[in-house]
């Protein structure tokens, strides 16, 4: 694992992750479930990018699973449970927003409270993983 860690860049991205997570909870509470699911994906993405950018990495793309692979390449252990959460959240990137992701209907018809709860839990795991890594390495 590299010694370089840019705490300011980490905080910049991690704060956005937390802000987006809170916004997603607001959408969930107001039954905008597709947007909540998308924002939970985004919150996880920002958290993982916070960690990668703190190590000076580009952190390109939107797949949480691929970002976790980049984190593993830094020598950081990533559990299979966390990868499973990333896979689930990756499915929220397009399907939550684009009507042509479905043969008919609109995204808001395909997401419900349970979808949002599952997404929230997966996002929380990703955020906690990043926060715990930072806390252990301060």
C-alpha cells in the first residue's frame, strides 16, 4: 500500500458522499424510490473515489465493483460481501434513470421501498468501509 494520502482530497469527496447519502434518504422518505436508489449508488461511488483520489489515483468510471478492484490493487482487502453490495448498487446506475432501460414503462415504476432499503444498506456498507479504512490509518 502506498504511503501518500491526500486528506484534503479525501474529505472533499467523502463529504459529497455523505451529503448524497442524506439526500437519497430524503428521496426514499418521500417515495422517490428510483432517485433514492440512484443516489445511494452515487454516494457509494463518491466514497470509493475519495479513497482512490486520496492515494493519487484517477478513479475513473462509475462501477463500484471496478473501483473496488482498483482499491484492491492498492493492497487493501475488500470482502466478498462488499463486492456483492457494489454489484447491487451498480445495477442502479442506468436502470433508475432511463426509460429505455426497460421494454416498457418508466424507471419510477420499477423501484419501491424495498429497493431503496436494500440500496441504502449496500451504500452504507461501502461508506463505512471507506470511513473505517481512514480511521484505522490516521
